[in-house]
C-alpha cells in the first residue's frame, strides 16, 4: 500500500534516494543546476530534495499526489512518465503498490 504517513514516506524515500547522492557526485551536480545546495545532500537528502524527487507524500491523499505529479510532467511536455515504487523492505515485489498505481495510470 502507498504509505499515507508523510514522515514514514519521506524516510522510505530518503533510504532509497539518499545513497545516490552519497556515492555519485554527478547526481548532486545535476540537482545543483535545479537550485539545490550542499545542505540538501546532507543526512541522506533534505525534505526539500525528497519532496522534489519523490511523489506521493506531499498531500493528504498519496495517490492523488502521485497522479497530480504525473499530470504536471505531462502538461510540461513529457511524452511519458516512469514510476518506480520505493518500499521500506527489500526483496519484496511491490504488487499491492503496482495495483494502486495502475488505478491512476488510466
């Protein structure tokens, strides 16, 4: 299930996204071009950076927030949007989450 608790969802996102910034300087450099600073890469990624990169935890309804983020990308000119499910545990196929996302994929 998509995590409805904002703090837990950010922790899951940080666990999955943070290592990219710790091991690959070019990821940091890319985000700096979008206005992020050194402080945003400390402690596994700032809330601001997580909120920009990961959808689903920034609103009251996680699926609605994801659907809105996808729509924003499409309205900005994207011809496709790829969604990756981030989970707290490893080794588990995220079938329930995929089913939830399928409902908004249309």
